[in-house]
């Protein structure tokens, strides 16, 4: 089943995000290579494709896991969680309808 992992960033997280990003992206690429990643991306803090120093307010990852517990464990082990970029994480089942 798919699960939506929604991370909310703490204030002033841009530098920590940039440092943790390579390892975070590698984990996403692993999901992609396994055919389990539906989509992933950040929420810019301002209405801009490139928010610059404004940074991001969080991220959304939708990926397939065997269970809610497995999805939560994956999110807990993510570098953005481990380094404190995310101040909060929500993991919920997701059912793709369209397209």
C-alpha cells in the first residue's frame, strides 16, 4: 500500500537540510529503484519554484511500504528526521485514484 509521509520543517532549517540532502536523496533513489516511490518533493516556504534563502516548510513523500509501521520506521530513519530538519512527521495511508 502507498503511504504519505509529510514532514514539517523547523524554523531556520535550510543549512541542516542542505547538509542532510545527499543522504536523504539516496534513500529516495533506493525506493525509486525498487519501484516503490510514487512522488517526492519539498514545499517551498514562499510561492516560488526556487525559494532561495526562504527555504522550505516541509516535504511530501508518497511511497509503497508493506505496512504503516514500516512506513513510520522508514520516516523515523530519514536523515531529515535524524538531523532535526523535520520538527514533525505525519505518516498516513494513501490510496491513489487519479491519474
